[in-house]
C-alpha cells in the first residue's frame, strides 16, 4: 500500500486548472459536432407570397404548407407581401439570409422582372435559387359572350378590325400582356393594349364590351364562361389542356407555333445551402403527386409539374429567352 505521504499531490488548485482545461477542450469540439448534426429547419419556415390572401399563389402556398410542416417537423407560415406584381416578396426572398425563408412565385418574378425593368432590385437569375416548378396552366383567350365568331372566323374578324379592337391585361409586362403581343405577331392581328389594375377589372371590362379580348387564367376564365358571361376562343397550350379539355387549342383556330403557359414555383435565396434546397425539392415533388393534393391543384385550374431545381432552371431559361424577344421587339417598358 502506498504511503499517503509519498503519493503525488492533487491540490485543489490543480484540480480546478484541470477542470477548466477539460471545459475548454469540450467547448472547442462541441460547435463542430453541433454543426455536423444540426437539424434543419430549426425554427418555423416562412413562405413569402407576393399577392394577397385568396389569390392563386396564396392558395397554392397554403396547400403546400401543411404537408411541408408535417415532413419538416416545424411550422410553415405563409406570409403575404403583395405589391409590384409579386416582385416585393421576390426581393425579400432574394435578400433573406436566415436560411428559413423561401417564396412561392409566378413566372414573371423569375423570368422577365429584371429584363422588363432594370431598376428591379433583385436579379432572378443571380439572386434566386430554383427549388421546384409546382404547377402549370395555359391561358384562355376569352371574349365577350356576345361575340358571334369563333375559331378561324374570329381571327379573320380580328384582322379586319385592326386597331379598332382592344385587349385587356392586369398590367404592363405581365404574362398576359407579353403573351398577347406574341399572339398578335403569330395571328396577324392588331388590337390595342389596355392595362387594368387586375384581372377582375379586365373581366368586368369584357363583360361590358369595353374590350374585345384577353388572355385569362383558366380558373378565372371558365367560371365566367360557364356562367354565360364570357366566351372561350381557345387555350394557349400546344394541344387541348386537361385543365379545360372542352376548350380547343388556338392551333385548332389556325394559330400555328404558339404556346404559352403560366406557372408557379418555389424559389429560395442563393444563400440557402444546396442540401436544404434539394430536400425541399424532393419533398415538394412528392407532395404534388399525392392524389389528394394533385386533385386540389387541379380544381384550382392547374396541372401538376413537380420538377426539381434542374427542371425549373431549364424552364426559367427558355421562358426568359422567349419573353426577352417579345419585350425587345415591341419596346415594352414598365408602366
């Protein structure tokens, strides 16, 4: 047995020093360990929508929020920040650095915003990361219910009317505006653009015969068509659309090589780590293919897409090129 008198001393001061050293060593290890095993999201995830409650983007965001919350284990909050055709919210998404903000956006926010108006504070191609193309839909060329012609005869009448006819849109630079300018070139017609604050005003103007035509989202157009207040000439998809199968395509009315779709998508700031982007993309793609969600999207007038970041990036590139040509050819400037 060792004599206590000859044992190595363990003085209180030495024990205190050893404890401090151990604590410092642990402090240097723990942050790295936490980072590697960090759970994301670690707090509520926010989806910014650039349009008011009840709008199509708002309804789509809220439809996705619940299953996303269940899968991520955190609340998913939809926050409406309307204004500037959705660009206010898009800019907030682009500038977000909290790793917990994404956006539900329409085509214009991710394609034509900066081209149409160089003063737009964000660059969709540089500041936003594509996550998932959620759903697509054609537009419906709609006319007053009293219109007596359809198909090729309608376009013959439009060509004869020249600039005596007008068309309405929810604003300069919207997809409806650029799409109609593209349709004018393809169909050889020349109606004059009349911008309105939104589609409700466009519909009211058509019902009262102040304008002769407009490109409307199917959810809005077909409600009026079925009520007998408007008439549908054709859809802008390549062929008949499953969303509105009863309406012919414009190619059936003699307009060749014309295709246009509206779409909505989820985007994130470029600062969001790629692993989180991919996780969101995978989950969203799974959700929109669920029968219950797919059917709800269909009822809203949309056809599910559910592509990942690469598919959305390709769509952005092709649509940006097409719309840039229209903007430059017609010298369109922001209103």
